[in-house]
C-alpha cells in the first residue's frame, strides 16, 4: 500500500479497535505524522503493510490518546 493508504488504514484501525471517533483518530494520526512517527514509512514504502498498520495503530493510540 502507499504511504497515504497506510495512514488511512492506521486511522481506520484506531476507530475500529479503540472505539474512537473518526475526527479524533485523524487528529492522533496527524499528530504522530507531525512528530515524524511515520518518517520511515515515507522513505521505505515496503514497510507500509497491513501487519505494520496494526502495530502502528496500537502505538499511535497509546501515545496520542
């Protein structure tokens, strides 16, 4: 998946796994992105996988909830 698709998937997973409203999940992902949480993903799209999206969703939720 592309970098943008990965961010969308992480956002969706946060809403589904943690019962977070769409807008709140978007804000979490945007904050993580601003903190360069996803910088490696942009440099190496090969790590933009569904498995990694699950791990990233958990990490982003824990850090930015």
